[in-house]
């Protein structure tokens, strides 16, 4: 190896090691938080890291007083707690025991009043009957689902006719990016593939907006610098369940 090659290799060592650490972090953080890392992450790190996502999602969702909102992969329930006062009822589902416990703490008074519900479960198998909600949201999570088509089909099923899905599905990607996976298991989708996937689930009136989270989290920006994995423009997908089947 040339001297230049050796220097480059030495410099890439720490970068690769950092990537490996982040891959493990992503599994226990953006995957299903568990163990000591998950405990720290769910209580202290994630709510701060995702503050920008909640800020961007709130005006995108525009809840109405008669809405019944389901958040899929609700984490520790920060967004639900922020939005619960704007809707008739909120529900959240998450696969992590740690997150479910925290979300139940956060929404305890509303759960006691019967206007909130937090369920442990899999996004690919929602435990509610058809036509249960007027709005479904998902944020900071969709890219970690192993079977995203199944999750979209379930979201579609539990939404009422004319119900709306407001989904943060990754970030803006440079033109020409093809759908791939990073850090082991996280999806990076092209916009065309997102459109195809959402429309194939039966949704109509699909639109995509990008909302900047730049400057909102120094931690996210640092992770992005090392991995190149996170953009600053959150991709938000709006779609509707038709009023008539097959419409
Ligand atoms: C990065 S966290 C985001 C949580 C929350 N949406 C927020 O923004 O605070 C990702 C969440 O997805 C959940 N999750 C991952 N796979 C899941 C699945 N198959 N079903 C339900 N939840 C899942 C994890 O447990 C975790 O709480």
C-alpha cells in the first residue's frame, strides 16, 4: 500500500469504528430500544433528538377536535402527549417494553380518563379493528421496519374512509439515489419508491413535503457528519384512505 494509502487507511479506521458503534446504537435506538443503552436512549436521548421531528410533524398533522389519532411506533409518547389536547382520543403502539412503560407514564392521566391508550405490539399487526382512527402518524421509525409494506397495509386497514396518514418516511435524498439500507438495517428510500409503496397500499391524494430540521439538533448533525446517513430535510408523506373501496 502506498504511503498515501496507509495514511488514508489510518484515518478511515476511527471512522469505520465509529460507524460500527453507530450501527449498534441504531439497532438499540432506532430499532427496538432495550437494555441499558435503550433505557438511557428512551428516557434522555431520543426525546431530545426527535424534538425537531415533533415540531415539524405537529403542523403537518393539523389535528381537529373530533380526530382519533393513532401513532405507530410512538416511542415514549412525547408527540402523543403534546397533541392529546387537540384530539378526541389518542392511541400509541410500540414494540419496546421500555418505550411502552414511559409512554404510559407520560399519558397516565389521559389513560385514566379513557382518552388515551398505549399498547405494546408490532406495527405489522395492529391490534385494532378496521376503521378505528381518523389519523395515523409515524415518525422517526418507519425506516427501521423490516416489512414496511405490511405496516402500510395495517395503517390503511385501521383508518376510517377519508382518514389521513401523515408519515415521516426518512429524509430528502440526492437525485439519483436508489433505495438501499444503511447501518445494517435502516432503509433509505428514493421518493419514487415511497410513492409506489404508499399508493400500492391503497392510499390516494398522496403528496410529499420536505421540512427542514437544520439547526435543531447538534447531536443529529454530528451523526450525519460521521455516517452521511441522516439528512436535514425530513420527508413527510400525506395520503388519504378513499371514501369508497377502490376509488
Ligand atoms: C427512533 S424511535 C422513535 C419513537 C417515536 N416515534 C419518537 O419519535 O419519539 C423508533 C421506535 O420504533 C419502535 N419500533 C421499531 N420496530 C417496531 C415495530 N415493528 N413495531 C412497533 N414499534 C416498532 C421502537 O421500539 C422505537 O420506539
